[in-house]
C-alpha cells in the first residue's frame, strides 16, 4: 500500500484520503484488525487496476469495494467462528481521545456493540454499519451491497430492532468507566474478593475468549459470586502465558505480574502483561447509576493481542493491587 507523499498521483491521493474510512468500515463489519487491514490492502490492489477516469466519486467507489470485500470475508469468517472453541470476541482496536470525543462513533466500535453485531446476518451487519456508524444514504448503501433501496431499508429496520433489544442498557461515561476499570483491575490483581463483589452487579456476566486454552471458561459465567470467585481464584492461573511453567503453587510470582489501563475500542480497558508480553485485555460495561460492573469481556487469545501493546496512544497508567 502506498505511503502518503507530496505530489502523489490523484488515484493514490484519493485512496490515502479514504484509508481511515475504509479501515473503519472493514473493522466494524469484521471485528478483526488483521482481517480489516487485509481487506483494505485488497481494496488498494483493486483500486490500482481500475480506469480511474471512469470513476465519478472515488470515495463512494472505494467504500463499495471495501464493503463487498468485507462482506465476502465475513461470510467466510462466520463459518469459522461457529466452530471456534469457546466464545469468540472481537480483536481489540487501540484508540485514543479523538475517538472518545465522538460518543456515537466510539459506541459503534465498542466491544459491547461488536459483540451484539455478531448476532446479525452478514448483510444486516454491513447495512447497519454503513447507515448507523457512517450515515450513508439508503440509496448509496443499495449500490454498495447490490440490493434494492427497499430491501436495504428493510435490512436496516431489522438490524436496528435486533441491536436495540440486545445492546447494553447503560450509556457509558469515559471517566466513570476508567475509574471503575482501575478499581476492578486492582481488585483482580490483588485477589480481593470483597472489593470485587463491591464492584460487581448481582446479574454481572463474564465472557472469556481464550481460543480453547486449557482452564479457560468456555461458556458465559453469570452472577456476582461466581464471577468474583472465578476472577480471584482463576485469573492468574488462566491468563498465564502459555509458555509459563505449569506447576501449581499458591504464589504465582510474576507470571502475570502487572496491569494498566489503556484505550481500546473507544474506551478504557485493562491490559494485563507478563514481562513485555500482553496476556489479556479486559473490557467492562458499567451501570453509571450504581458504579457497578454489569458485563466483563476478557480477550485472552494471544493471536488477537499483538497490536495492543505496540500501537496504543500514549503510556498506560499503572494500577496497584487493592489493599
């Protein structure tokens, strides 16, 4: 893919000016940074081969290419995810304050929203992303997905209704989520069950994506007591690096030694590391009225964590264990 330089040809400039948009569409459709980057690369290769003089609106044309590539890849990925061992969660996307300032944009890329969008059909998801996250007209979307405008409107209605029924009930506040995430992480690292139970809502749910790793809960865990005890008793053991020694001791030493709060998917998340290796990203949903954690997602699939440590904006703030 070309780098941005002064005096570049118009087709290259058109692509570069749209690249962030193309990645944003592909990531929201696929929930995978790696797959989204591959789609954008393929979109460039196709753009490079067309007769640019015949393209009246390069931006719309590029979004159309990217949308169709992402839709094809999502259909293929759906089959793989159905055979996934345990629970599949999206790949964390490092973000920063610029995204957080736009609440609607941040919400469209949040882990909570991406998890809900996994329950849509591929075509519903594409239409929902283009309409709700990027405000394309129904007429434009119809061209991009090769459907009639009436069909696109129906897909959009179904998708909105489906998402409305399943999306988190609470509007998230960045500062509150950061404060609660810091307390949550400190309690987890300190093994402080009482502090955790003070933070967890009675109906809290926990989902872990460990890609079939031994000892990782493969089904959703519900209820404050069960979730709290799993986190206190199992977090250090479950999230240890796969290369770590397997001996079971009460003192796990520095196998999973530190945590910090970073910005991913438009909001704060806990990053757990062992040495320089990211071990897990933990995202929590918070009931603002009660300052209680209602949902927890732990992404411990090592294949999804390669970009988090190196690409996050700014240095994370260290968090000490509670007590």
